[in-house]
C-alpha cells in the first residue's frame, strides 16, 4: 500500500492535476472527450483541493465546469 504523499511532492501533484484539468476543459469539443470531459476535469481539480483545500485556482475552475448530470 502506498504511503501518504510527502509534502515535498505536493507542489508537483498540484501542477500535474491542474494541467490535467486544463487539458480536459480545452478538449471539451473533442469527440473523444465530449461525454466525459467535465467529470474528468472536475476530478482533477477536486484532487487539488484534497491536497490544498485553499487553492483558489482549483476553486475557480470548478465553478466553470458544469455540475454532474444526475
């Protein structure tokens, strides 16, 4: 089982998840991601907030992603 993420990697993880969220958001019209881009982008930004709950960028980006369909 993996151990909790050491603090020294938090900045790199936040950067990686931010790039993933951005990638899915800008590819929302791509047929490959048309149905899943919002869930994938939301997941990436939510992972940032798990690492850093006060991250303003992730909070703002989540506001621009449509809510999950029920």
